C-alpha cells in the first residue's frame, strides 16, 4: 500500500531506519482500515498523535504516558484539539471495555515488568476484532546494529546494563528483547489473533544504534537548520532526507543481495482481538 503524501514526507527525513520501518507499518494499517477511535499507549513525546491527528476519519485520538517530561514535550508539539494526552498506567487504563478500534503499543512492551497484564488490559479496552499495532526490538538482531551487545549475548550470555542509557545500545531501559516465537506466545495467550508479523531492518552500518542514540541524537538535533527532529512533522529537511537515505542504504542493498536473511532489528505485529 502506498502511504499518503503527508506521511511519506514525514518519514522521508527519519534517519533511524528501524523507527521508519515500524512507523510505516503502523501508518499503512491505519490508512487502510481508517479506525475512528485510536489509543496510543506509551505515547512518549507524541510522534504518532501529532502525525495521525490530521486524518479526518479519526474522531478520537488519545495518548497515555507515565512520564511528566514526555507529556510536557508532547503538549508543546500538539496543535490539533482532536488529539488528547493523559497521564496513565497501562495496567489500569481509564477507559470502559470495548472503547477503541485500534491501539498502538510501539516500543513499550519490552519496558514493562508485567507484559501479560498489560496485554490483558489493552484487550479489555479494544472493541471486538479491534486492531493492536505492536512493535518490539528483536532478540536476534544483526551484529552490525549493536556489535557490543551482540558479542556479549552470543559469547558471554549477558549484555550492557539497561540503565547505562548512552552505551546500553539495544538494551537501553529494556526488561527483555523478543524472538518471534516468544512474541507470538505472549500475544496469543492474551486473546489476540496475529494476522501479520514482520521482521524489519536486516542490514545497517556498524554501530548504528550507538551512532543514532548514544552519540548522534544528542548532537545532531542541536545543529541549526538541519530540522531532523521527528516531532516537527511539518518541516521538510534536505539534510534530513539525505542522511535518511544514507542510513537506509545498507538495508536496501543487503536485501537485494540476500533477501532470505530473517534476523531483523525489530518485530512489527498486527493482531486482532478475538
């Protein structure tokens, strides 16, 4: 499915290929099914809220977040009154049963202490046959994405401490990573039916995660004129488009050379409430 021009423009300057891949998966489904009521659990600084607020077919768009600093930042970006932010807990969502057509749970499940309780609560607020759009980091990620953790996990059966944020790599603030088998099991045990599951980003430049989040994020967004902030969804950026092209190039070339590689950086899932 071809994404709308607006969303394509937003993603064109996204320099994190893994983020762009999961966002495209989420936007594609929403543009296809046109849900009226959408809940973004763990909405962070409001990327999906701001991006989706322009869709006329969405009547209600709510973001739930626990961190005050993220809520404050998201409020500074949100201009559309359709999108609402709430401080809330995924384990006790402040909504009635069967309230939403679609729930987004992107890069959240791996942070939670009780994944099963969270999915059970999300199932409760979804309407029958409602959609869950879920993304998580892959346990069997390619070595070049995060060579340090890859070596530690494969050779020493450990990883960098998740609270060492700038060098933790793919484990930053994460309780767990997911194999496809493990993810399928936890989703299906909580009354969801998986209708689509994909692996994303099989090839990258060495140390991509460190470049993007350990070093680059804290430098590049402060350079005047680059407009690389993904939350500034209305601004175009020539520099951003170029850097995004460069960062995605290894995956584009690698997939042509070896399309059978199945070890991706992330897992993206579309599941429906039974």
